[in-house]
């Protein structure tokens, strides 16, 4: 594949990612459920260098149920750098969602040998309604999906 053909494909993929970001901002869900507040409390504790859960604010909540370090540590870094907030909480799932579109592109292109199929897969990944909503919630689902697909792709690459 020539470099000359890569330009339009990369432009199309960038356009799809821009559409993804726009959809996610327009349909922003944010912190509205009990779980995200528990994850935010844990992230804030991590950012302050304290134990993960504040028993005073969470009461009798079953604490270990809310230990999702792959979600909470990136948010804690955002809290540490920019202060706690909804955007800092959702930034990592948001980015994982965009990364999932890139992974869909790579896998579909690899399976079919056709970059257009990869672009279709990326488009479907970014416009699927549940993916749009989940990507702007402070929940582990989007990050878990991203890392699961990345793991499969990594093993697939290693097998070749």
C-alpha cells in the first residue's frame, strides 16, 4: 500500500473520530448514578494519597465492589493535575471509546484486507448508541471493552 493512498484513509478515519467526539459531547451523560460517585470518591482519595474509600462519606456501602483501578487511577491523575470534576472523570472512558474505533478499523482492515471495511467498522463503532452513552459515563464498561479488544488484537498480532 502506498503512502499516497494512506492520506485519504487517515483523513476519513480522523473525520470519523471527530464525528465520534461531537456525538459524545452532544449526548453527554455524565455523573448521574450511584456507582460513578463511588468511583469519583475513590479517585479523589487516590489523588490525595489517601486510602481508596472514605468511609465517612460513603456510609455502609460495600467498598470492594467499587474498586476499579483501571478507571479510577486515570481519573485520579486528572484530578491531581486539574482538580476533580466531571470532565476529568469521564476523560479516560471517552478516550477509550475513540480508541475502540481505531481498533475496529485495524481489525476490520486486517480481516478483509480492505480499508473501506475498516472505515465502516470504525463508523459503526462510534455511532452505536450504547457506545455513545457509555463513553460519557464514569463507569468501567468502555475501558474494559477497549482493553479486551486491544488484548485480542495483541494476541492475534503475536500469533502471526
